[in-house]
C-alpha cells in the first residue's frame, strides 16, 4: 500500500521535475530575474555614504522648538515610535543616533559607527549633560536588508504562479483527467507537485543565496540550517496557497486575477522593500496574515540579527499551520476535470 | 454464460438542461470488443466516462467483476480518451515511464513501446508527433498496466485513412491477447471490423444491442437502393416505399426489388444513378434513429 503511494508520488514528482528543468526559458528567467533585481538595487541603494546625518528622536513628530539641538543644520531628524525599534536601528547603523528628550536627555550611540562618533560630538555641544547609552553593531546596508526580500519575493512568485498555472494548464489540457483514470489520488498528485516545486525552489534559492551573497559580500549572522527551515516551511505554505487557488478553477483569467490579488498586497506589505515598523497597526495586522511577511521577518532576524529558534518560533509555527491548512483545503476542493 | 467483466445498471446522467444518459443498462462479457455507437450528442462519451469511473452518475451503478468501481478497477483498466495532452518537454519513453510508475503491475516499458510500434520515436519529444503517432503513444499509455479492460473513446477520430488502418491493426493485436475492449466510435466501418458486439445509442438510451451480423439480419432482410437526392422528385415521396433521407441521397429499403423498381419506373424516377447494395451498420443506425451518423 505505502510502496504504491511512494511509487506513484515518485513517478509524478520525477516527471514534473524533468518538465521544469527542460523548460530552459522559464528556468533561466527564474534565475536571472532576481539576480538582475538585486544587482540593480545594490547599485541604486547600496552606496556607503548618505548625504545627511540621520538622528532618530523618540517622538510621534519632530518639534524643532523642543530642544536647540533639533535646529542643527545638515542633520535629518526622524521620529521613532518605540525605543526598541530605535535601538535596533542604531545597532544596524540605519540611524546615527537615537535621542530621548523626555526629562533628562538620553542618547544611544553605536560605538562602531564613525558617523555616530561625529553626531555625538554635535549633540554634546548643545546638550552637555545628556546621558550616554552605548551600543555596538555593524552597519546594515540597504542591500543587506533587501537581500532576504528579493529571495522571498522570488520564492513567492515561484510558489504561487509556478504551481497555480501548472495545475491549471494540466486541467485545461486534459492531463489531469487522464491522471484521474489511474490509481493516483488527489492527495498524491498535490503532494508530488508540492515536493517537486519545493525541491526546485530550494535549489534556486540556494543558488541565488550563494551567487548574490558573493556579489554583495553578504554573510548571515545566524544559522544557515535555521534559514533553510524557514525557506522549507515558507515555500510549503506558499505552494499550498497557490494550489488552493488552482485547485478548483479552470479559468486562466480568474486564477491569474486571484494570484495577482494575493501577490500585489504581499509585494507591498510583506516588507520586501522596506520595514513596516512605524506603519499603522491595521497595516501591520494585514501584513501579518501573509506567509511572506513571516518568511521575511524570520529570515531577516536570522540573517541580520543572528536570531535563534526561540526568537522566530512564532513565525515557524504560523508557516507550518498555514501550509497544512492550505494543503488540506486544496485537496478537499480539488477538481480533476476542466468543465 | 460467465459473469460480465463490466455491468451497467439503470444509468442516468442529468445535466441542468439535458438528460445525457437515460436509464441505460448493459453488460460486457469478458474477452470481446464491445462497440458503443451513436451520433454526436447521443450520450456515448458521457456513458463511457461514467463506466471509466471519472464522471459520477446521477443514479444507477457500474460494476467491475461484480463489485463497484474501486482501486482494483483503476489498477486493471486502461483508458484512451478522445483527447489527452501530456506533459510538455517529456519524450515518448519518459511519458510512458511516468504512467507505468502509477501502477503496481504492468508491462515492461520497452515491451509497450514495441507493442505500439514506437521504437523509432521513443526518444522524441511527445509534442513533436503526428496525429497517428500521438494516438499510438496514448494507446501505449493505456496499455502500461496490461489492462484486463481497455476503453477506447473514438480512437481514430481525426486520423488520416492510413493512420486509421494502422491503428486498427494495433487494436486487433490487443484483441488477439484476449483483452476486453470497449470502443466508442461513429465510424461504422471501424465498428464492423473490430466489434464482436455493439450497442447503438440515441438520446441517452440503447436502441439496439447484439453482434453486428445478427442485428443486420434482424433489421434488414432487404437490400438498399440509393438515389441522388436531385433525382428523386418530391411527388415520389408519397409512393408506398420505405424511404430514409440522408444529406445527399435518398435510400429505400426493400425485400421485393422487382416491385420497388417497377413503382419507381412508373413514377418516372430516373434510375441511371441508382445503386443497389446490401445493408450495413450505417443503414441500421439510420433505420433506428433516423439520423445521419456523421452529422
């Protein structure tokens, strides 16, 4: 019984792999697009120097009358909502200093940052008694922040469109109907598709990680094995989501529209391009629904902050639960025929 | 008589606007080629798809070797649909191998390739096959599990005459292996050549069933007279004759050729283009349904 299931799964999985690998144009596109994006983004945003000093102020808005230092020229002051967020930005050198002007002025400075050193001197010139809170941490370039985003975006498109359109094509061509006439079950077919796509996504993502990582000189702060676990669960969740969309419908327009309806909000709200910290709570709530948000938050926590299993457990659980839920929904609503 | 390999009881398939199958029952004995004939829209594809277990009936049942269709049936049945696309970028051999992997038991891939005369095409991309070659590949896929029961749904539709003849030879070689075949077709020559027993369907029902020779003998003790439509005046339609209209000709069945010819001559119907022949399955169909088969 089990041997039969394994044999059928392997047959469908192997044939799907062959089909994908031989489709050279799609394979090339899958590899080249994210590479081109990262290189372009690296050129656009990866410059080492910023034109201004940037100082975060713990406040909802900047009131220049609150302190003489806030009237300094050539310094950009940005409001920061929470202390934790501000300290993280100082640690990653995304801002040069964090300032708290409530009561006795306090400031956080990154002792590894040359610009932190200069802005500290500037601050002390007008706020000599300010309390110093030193932090350390290497600079996180925008390209470093973007890198997990690009990998995640590529994974999302590959998961959703790759699987969704393949199943739709199989249904329209009558191939699914032919498979239905064999001992293969819907669950076996879907599992083979998920595993085939998972293998391809992991391979492509690993190639991209190594290739782009070498180009932009990126080194993950955390465990690569943990990162692999995030990639596996994230891909499973998103492939299953794509299968759920394609499980029932036969119209390319409808499935295309539904997939776009999913990918665009994910593109904008999952934090591919910029952090959602500081955005309204409802935006973050919506973003929290998308599997990609959890993939990126977990991946960045590992890659940039060196987070361990405990810190990203909530993301892993969310991805695992959604993967199972989407796959079950897809298998339940699966339709072999094109009507 | 032994238990039928496949039995259909009171099958009904109701779509929102049409009843495609209307209380159909039949039994297929093991080891024969059974033909399901009928015009387009007669319900034969719906019927065969229910028999194949890929379409649910509204009511009624299909039994394989006395049991409802189950995993055993899927393991032992082979199916050739009217139209099937395969996975892109796979060769003939890889397509067959993939399907072979879906069954517990079956033939060796090389044996299937040889059986369907695909040796020279084995490494070719399956999208680069002609219509006849494609159909041979689909037949090979239908044979990978060495099926006890093989469904062939209009297998030669769209093939050129030579490809059709080649395909018939293949089917005859499968018949020689004592397999049971269920064939739908609207080509009467195909049915006459291949089928041991036929059922003629119309409007979701079986209107006649039995061996082709016996059915012809039962329905036609007569000969057929064929005349071009333009040679048959409207006034002659009132003559005491059994007249069947088809697209281009008028057909008259009779068991008294002399009298019929005299009636036609008396009515001044020109007979220079008259053709007289024995009845065939196409005549039987027209007799039973009043329809042109390939309409």
